C-alpha cells in the first residue's frame, strides 16, 4: 500500500528512513462514531475491518497489523480495536480489558529491560504513544456517565500504581470515559468526531465547554511543546484549536476542477482537507509530522519512567543517596523473598482458618437442617397418628352403623314375611266357611 499523503516529513524524515517505523494505534469509542473512517482518511488507504456490532456482551480487543510503504519509508501499523466498548447497559466493567492490555504492554517492555541479556533495540515496542480522544458531537458537553466512569478508572489505577502510565510507539484512540481516567498518564489529544453534523457556532461553543469541563475535572491533555523555536509558533497556535473537530471520508469528490476527499450533501460538500471546514489537516500535521518525536520522548521519558519507578518500588527496589549505605541487589532479593514467604504463610494460615470456619459453619448448618428435619418428621408422625386414630374411629362408627342397618333389615324382612304369611291364610279360611 502507498501512503499518498506525506504523513511524515521534514523534521523526522531522516530519522524514519534509518529505521523500520512501528506505530500502535488503540481504537476505542462508541460504535459508529467514525474511528475507522478517520483512520482510513489519515493514512489515505482502506483498512480491512469487520463492522462492529452494538450487541456485544463484553469488551474484547482485536489487534490487526498492516504494512504500509511510501518511497523508502516502511510503516508497520497495528490497530487494536476495542470491540463493544460502551455498548453494554452496565458499563462499569468496560475499562478492565483496556487496562489489562495496557499493563501487559508496559510489562513486556519492563520485563525485557530487566533481563540480563536484553535487546531493547530489536524489541517490538507496543507501548502507547498518544491517545486520540473521540468525543461525540451530540449534546452540549461531556457525558455525565463518562465523568463517573473516569472517577472509577482513576481510583482503580491510582490504587494499583499511584498513577497510570501509558507509553510506547503507538497511537491510542479512546472514548471519553477512559481518556478522563488516564489523562495524567498518556499524551491526550481530544477530537470531536463527525464535526460536520453541527453548525460552526455550536461547534465553537462545544469546544469551549469541553475544555472548561476537562480543566474543572483535572484532566490534563497533551499540550504541543513551545520550547523549540522552530515549532513554537505553530504549536502555540494549535493549542488554541483544541479539541480538534475532525471529519473523515474515503470518497473522492470533484470540487471545481479538483478531486479531493470530501463528504457530499444535497446542500454542498464538506472538504476534509479544507481548514475552513474542519481541523483534519491540523490533526494530521501535529500528530504525524511536527510533534511525533516529542510524543515519543514524552512517552518514554515521562510516562514509562513513572510506570517503571512505581513497579520497581513495588518490587522492593530503591535508590541510594550519600547518607545511606550502597544498594545491594542480593539483600533486596532476600528481603523481598522473606517478605513474600511471610505473606504466603500468612495467606495460607488465613485460607486454612477460613476453611476451618467454613467447615464449622457448614456443620452447624447441617446440624440445624437435621434438627429441622427431625422436628418435621416428628410433626408428620404425630399428624399421621392422629389421622390414623380418626380413621379408626370413623371405621368403628361405620361398622356400628352397618350392624344396626343389618339388624333393622333382618327385622323388616321378618315382619314382611309374617305379613305375607298372614295374608295368604285368610282367603283359604273364607272358602272353607262357604262350603260349610
């Protein structure tokens, strides 16, 4: 594939020619917000990507790698899709797969760095360089749900590391909820997606409102550096345009006598590379040309160093100063080993005690159940005996009734027989009297 746009020029051209350039991009945000379209527009190509569904039960990551080439520049681009992010009714667990993925990338680099025979130069660095922050254009401010999620993510990460650290050679696209939580640990450039769906006046108001809410909630976004005189003027100007309002399109539309990337509407067209229509060109220049090296330096020197320091302190390592004795790796290892064994023994004792308590609780529950069953059995037994007694009483009453009925029947039959016998003898007596 050819990158028709000169995405990496001038300031870093000689640097990129000398190496095989690798970029990791982490795409996350609401489904259908235009992340894939912007990627296709940014690199002027069409990336194969299955359309995401709105009915995913959970968030899962799907990395895809592409080899791009322009002249002597080879670019290995890996895009990690966060499929289903923000599509669940309950979004409390949406951030966990992303946190686990980011931690794994830092862990890989730190693991390689701590090896005796390490090869950082040949290591495929998957740390995150930048976070493009996708904000939905609808509404008049940031979503309250995203701010709540930010607080949860911030408290979780701070509890584990003291701070979240993002770094590496990659570009990360996150939705609002994650960006707010990771603001102090990754280079964030906020962008308003599908900016052609709102008017110019509404867009300016939305930008002001977003920046105000980011500041009031303590979210520190990436500021383009102004220390270097060569880029101070343009970076200072670009800082005032944040968040960038972008429009993506892969369609070539004829505008006047030129073919250009644009979105065609009944009332006209929105030109992607027209700075009067959107901030796409500003984003591309700042991201891929002017500040790429600074983003790399900030990632490694600031964010990764913070992560590395926190993890090493967690492992028991510490720096020395002239007032203390020299640092001994063996002593640190032995101390950490003793601490680990002590913690392991403590947890084993807790598990054993927990098991004993659980067994006792189970035995008590079984005894209680047994007691209840025994009481129920005795109750049913008493009910059965009473029923049996009542049936016996009814049976005796029924037998007495049957005996009385039989006696009355016999008496009635006897009387009937006598009556029949008496009526048969009376006509015979009358005949006898007539003969006499």
